[in-house]
C-alpha cells in the first residue's frame, strides 16, 4: 500500500462552513469561463434575463418524467430570450445514458438546423445533465449548455464542474468530456416532486463532502438530517449551497482531475463497480456511493489507520438519510475487474480515495485482498 501523492488541498479556496451564508450568490471561478450557480426558490421568468448569451435556438433536453413536471415552464421562460425553443424528450433511466440517446440528441440538433450558436438546456437529473452536456461538448466541437438540475444529486454534484458523458457495458462514464456549463439553475422547488428514494440517493452525495473536505458541515448534517428529510427549504438551501461551494472550490483548483478533484470520487470506485456489476438501475448511483463510502472507510482504517469513530458516524448518518448500508452479493472477480476499469486506475493498479483522517483524503493503491475485505464487511 502506498499513499500516492499530495492532492493539493492547499490550492482549494474554501471559506469555513457557515449556515448563515446560504442566501448569497455563488459562482465557480474559471476566469473568463466562470459561471453562476443559482440556488433557491427561483423565479423561472428571470432565467432568460440572467443568461449572458441569448437569441437563436434553444433546445431543451429532458425525459418524460421531468418534462411532464417542468418542461412547459422552462420552454415558456426561454421564449423571451430565444428566437426558437425546441424540446427533446428522452426515455427515463440510467440505462439511457447511452450512445443511442446521444445519437438521438445529435439527430434532433441536425434536424433543427442547430449551428454553433445553439444553447442546450439539460432539464433533469444527472443522467440528462451528463448526456446533454456531452452532446453539447461534441456538437460542432462544442456549444453552450445550461444545467437545470431537478434532483438533489444533480443540484449538489453533477450539474457543477463540467464532467459529461455516457456509460458503457464495461463501466460507468467511460466515454465523455470535460465541458463546463454556461450557468446552473438549481431551483429547490423542483425537489418537491422527487421520489423519496431519489432524494435519499442525493443525500449520499451531500454527505460525501464531509469526510473529504468539511467535518463541520458533516456535523451540521448530523444535527439537521431530520429537517432535510422533511425537505425544509432553509435546511435544503444550506445543504445545496455548501455542497456546491465545496465542489466549486475543488473544481476551480483542479478542473481536469490532476489531483485534488479525485476527492469527489470518495466511495465511487466501489460504488461504480456495484452499479455496473449489479446492472444499472438496480442500486441508484447515490445508494451505491453511500455503500462505497463505507467500504472506503473500512479500507482507510486498514491502509491509513483511520479512526473507527468516523465509520460509525457515517453508517449512522446514511441510515438516518434512508440509505442502504449493505451491498447485495456480487462475484468478487467481477468486482475487482470493474474496479480495475475505474478511471483513476493506472497500469492495472486500482487507486482508491481513502481518508487519512476525517476531512482529509488521499489517493492510495491498496491490495486486492484488503479491498475485498472492505467489500465483504459491507455486503449482505
Ligand atoms: P436521474 O437523472 O436518473 O434522476 C433520478 C430519477 O428522478 C429519474 O427517474 C428522473 O426522471 C427523476 N426526476 C428527476 N427530477 C425529478 C423531479 N424534480 N421530480 C420527480 N422526478 C424527478 O439520477 P440522478 O441521481 O439525478 O443522477 C445520477 C447520474 O448522475 C448518474 O449517471 C451519475 O453517474 C451521474 N453523476 C454525474 C456527476 C458529474 O459530475 N457529472 C456527478 C455525480 C453523478
Ligand atoms: N462527481 C465527481 C466530480 O465531479 O469530479
């Protein structure tokens, strides 16, 4: 086992946690490519006005579920800012984060006569966001897109930071591009219709930010999980805002994941293997990440001597959030093969995001045997 490198926490500009800051404007600092992250109970009539680029064709990409809730509202909101507004409705589900869906978007853009001035709007969760972002990254070698995240997971993670892509049979997100959105429009009001299981899955990505970056936020989550589960707007504003602050600080410091950004993948090496190995959709992404974080904590104890207290606190918080804490059984050789395909692997060696202490992560190579021991600890 070896801790591979310093991840560059010192590059991250992150102010201490304060629940009082939840109402302030937030943006991600990429110099001329900086963009706003609007969070709150938003007035969609203002969306058009807030965009710096208007006019021409807008194409809303959504799925049948989200389109039925919010499609009309978004199209109406965009009519004041764009000459023409079209909508493409895809089937709903992780299995549709695929080449076929990507091709549907590209075909629709061709049919609409979309040129380099087109703006795509990703209306939905992480699946629609990743897909639409990748379509925007590749249409005419890159056009503008705006993230309109409607799941908790998308509001706290996938809509921010510019990772876009699709899944392959061989693994999650294996094909994709870094392509930053022009804006993120995270209306907390959309979360009212989110099914409970999806809401809990989003909480896993919120919880993730504690162990890797901010244990004060983790403690706040322990105290406020009840309010979050009631979808209390003030508590949600704090949780979404702090998650985006952390994500923005990490990504601004390391856009292309040379080091620090890997911390956002805490639990994901195990989690992605669970998702792909059990079949996409069996465990939700957030559910798999939650169990993956427990496995990563156990491996951290073996490899880096992490205190046992954090594993117990994390376990308790995941249970409070309504998340599963044990993985269904999966053949171990399949588990290892999928983890070797992880994008952080190098020369066939799996590198895990592990914790040296609560709030601080490291990228570490671990033996297959110790990784499997951690898997077994959290498997039914
Ligand atoms: P999802 O996009 O499948 O949405 C979950 C479900 O909720 C879907 O059935 C969707 O139709 C429904 N839904 C969405 N908004 C709704 C609303 N407001 N009301 C009712 N139903 C609604 O799943 P997700 O959890 O949002 O995203 C998971 C995906 O995100 C995975 O593919 C994962 O790999 C990806 N992801 C990407 C990043 C990144 O940085 N790009 C980060 C984390 C996760
Ligand atoms: N969700 C991990 C990342 O954006 O890097």
